[in-house]
């Protein structure tokens, strides 16, 4: 497995230094599986100011379809031809059909009774209950629709990350049509197997463990690491070492997944960032694919709230970041150790 970096130097005559020569350094990194490239720029990191979202939270509360007073009245119920239950509930979480689906099987899991929680206010219990609802739904879909093998649980947290409703909710897809992510991964996994007669995911875990530059934590159930060639500002990957089907997410594995997600959210919050995208990917009946989660924070760039997504991603499909994955990993580890070693009182039922 290769972690390929190409170093680039750009030169110009700098007006702020009497037009003497100045150099800017950047790296192009290639994903060890897909070969997709990411650019890591050596720009100074500007401190992000915490966004004031109180006005958005307040105005969105005037009518919210996911608040407990109305959710049972205004959200749809699942069609009895498709799944066994009208809705799926656990703790505060409730899974209902997505009223605006992207595919034939779309659902949302409303995660909390609270209309708004800041990133650091979610507990592992909030996350594990919500994921439990999602996987019960996915299991039921698969019982009656065996071709719905591309299953994922996704999160656009807050409008900056594409969330159109403030009230915390996950979006679930179960489809017979892969997204481009699956297509790219599958052809790359197949190529890796043919070239090495080995599986990529266990090799990745082993190699990241050996290098110890981007590994956050490793247990029997889960491995957490920072992606070498990130899909966002930074990109935390949690690999579910032994899970094959969504409904195998239970017990220790589910607890570790929920605690890990909460730790990443606390780290993002500690950077004054308030938004993220998350996807938890499954591919059923395919031995090459190991289920995994990816979490990337989202920001806008001061002073004009400029979108972080410009032509490079929209039209060239190239990620730009100024954060070195190895440096992000050191900082995440310190938050991780606090949460996981001292224990989090709020996670105790
Ligand atoms: Zn609400």
C-alpha cells in the first residue's frame, strides 16, 4: 500500500517584501485505494470564530415538523408493502419516511426531542439510539427488497453542511443504485484484490497502525483514523472491523461507534466549527467492502462567509485543505483520550 505525496513549490516576486522571491509549498496526495487526489496547502490557519446561530434556531422553532408536539401528526408512515413497522422508535429517536426522498427507499431518523443541540451537547446515547432505529429500518427494507444493497446513514448537520431542517436528523438511503462513492470504491477494491490477493481494509488498518501517524484508536471492534487524502478539511474514518450488515451494529461495536462520533463532534466544536457531514456506508452481500463511517467538518471562510466549496470541488472533484491530516490526528487524539479514558458522565444511562 502506498501513501503517495507530490510536493509542489510555487514562486513569485512578493510586493510585501520589495518584490523579492517568495515560495509557497503545497502537497498533492493520492488516496491509497482510489488514487483520488487532494491538495494540502501550506497556508496559515485562520482562527474560526464561533457562528451565532441563535436567530436561526429561534426562527426555525416557530414551525418544525420534527418537534415532539407535532412529529406524529405531520410526518409520514412507512408503506406496509415495504417494511414491517409504520415507524421505528428507540429512546428519543424516531425513524419515519423521508417526505422528499432521493431514491425508492428514503427515511429520516429524528435524533432528539430537543429542537437544537450544539455539537458538544450530543451524548453517545443520542447517537446509538438514532443509529439503532436506522439499522432496524434498513434490515426490514432488505428482508423484502433483496436488491437494496447500497445502504447508508447520512448527516447534514446544520445549514452550512446542507441541512434544511435545524432539528437533528439523520438521512437513510437503501438503494439498488450505487452513488459514485460506491462505484469508485468497488472498482478500486476489486483492483486491489486482483493485484495483491488481499483485502484492502484490514491492510489499511494494519498499515496505519504500523505508521502511527494518522491512527486515532484501535480496538477489536473498530479502528479510527484520519484519512491520508481527505475528502474535506479533515476526514475522520471509523472502520467497523467485523461488521458486514447494518443490523450487526449492536453492543460494544455500536457503543464504540457512538462514542467515537461524539468525540469527533467535540473536537470539531473545540475548533469553533459548528457543522459537519457524516456518512456511514454499507454494501450488502459483498465480501470486499468493509462498512465504515466518514466525518468531515464544514466551514465558511471569513470575512464574507465564502463557501469552502469552489470550482476545485464542484468542477474538478478535487479537495482543498490547509490542515495536515497528521497534525489533525495529534489534536483529535487528545480530545479522544479525555472522552474515552476518563469516561463521560453524560454517556452513563
Ligand atoms: Zn424541532
